[in-house]
C-alpha cells in the first residue's frame, strides 16, 4: 500500500527533556511539503555531536541524529534532484548550489543554513508529533527515526549499489576527517603528518593525508587494536604514548628529525594535546582540531 501523501507511524528515539535518556516512541511523520523529502532511514551513526548536544540547551522534545542514509519514500512539490526509491545520504550542512557560499569553492556553509531554523522546517513547523505533542527536528535531519522529513537541499543521491550501512558515514564522519586533510589543512605531497586518535574520523584523516600525497603518516592512539586498520588505509607507522616514558611530542621529534608538518587532533579533546602538538615541529606546523561542526 502506498504511503505517499499520508502520515506514517514509526519508531523514533525521542529526547523529552534535558538529562533524560532516549525514549523509543511511536511517532507520526507528516508528508513532505514543497521542496521537502521524506526518507526511510536504513542506517545512522551515533556521532560525537549527539553526545555533546546532550550537554547543551536545546528545544525539547527533539529527535536527534544527523549521520544517516536511507531510501526516498516520497517527495514534495517542486523536488527535482531525487525521486521515490533513490538511495540518499543526509546533509547537516545543506547545499542549495546557488548562493554565494555554495558557489565559493573555499566555503561550504550555505546561506540557507544561516537563515533557517534547524529545529523546524522552512515554514516554521515540525513534521513530527508524538502523543499529541510537537517534536523538534535536529540539524534539519533527525535520523534517529525510522522515517524523517528533510529539505531537498539536505539530501544527496548516492549510487544505487552503495551499501547504506557504510555510506551513511560519508554524511559526517568520513567527510569531516577526509576534508580536514584535503580542504582545511591542505596537506602537501611529501609531508609528514601525525594523527592523534584512530577512530572513524581519525582513519578518515589518514585516508585524506594519503590521498594528498603525504610521505609519512604517523597514527597515535593508546588502543593498539586500531593500528592494523590504520595501516591498511594509509598510516605508515603507529605508536602508543603508553609505550614511552618520555612525552609523545619528543618521541615524534626523534622519529622525524625535524617534527611533523601537519598535526591532527581527532580525540575530541584539543586542549589535552594542543601543547603536545605545538611542540612536534621544530620549524612550522598546522594543528587541525576535529570538533563538532554543528
């Protein structure tokens, strides 16, 4: 039976108030309006942004989630870039493709994001209700729901053969790390890089450094179980601070002779490694702090 134009009832993880745990509830998801897309979410990641947002003041109740992938269930009037049945990933940083920011190759902060209310849709209303109450959106995505409604400019079509449980990471984790190396730091060919933290985003940084042509990519993590995967995706060597009695910055200087040229903090605590990073190069350095973009 077609659900197009109808309200869909499904499960979602709802935060009713600050400090409360997620509550799995039956929610009602309204049909998409003009320039909106309703998506069946098939995969979503739990990004560090959600954890940090739990500490911040938000509008409640709310459905979080921004790193997701799914299949378009239906589209609203005027939608032209996707259609029902398409596989898509969600974009917490939308791209209208027309504003000055989108047309600037050095920018990715769409003007429509600056002008919009990320807790509600463009018309100032929500597409979610639960127990008769309005539920707020998060980052224009709200992927912690089996179905969600997103603006057309906040979805990107992916290949029909793409495994959604993997490509969902492109919508945040991978693009954050890879982009940090390629676009933010602009890693240079032949350079030496140090990556503090080899989780999902850290591994993406490693891949970005490799793609940029870095000669040495040194992964730093206290969990040695991550070393094999890091080397598979491009790390030339990996070290654990727990294996040394001297400060890790001194170890890196000894390993490289002159220190590293690019240093990436990808553990979520830049204050903890800032001093260490600054001392890993005797000449010059760039420190890229991987924090939430939201």
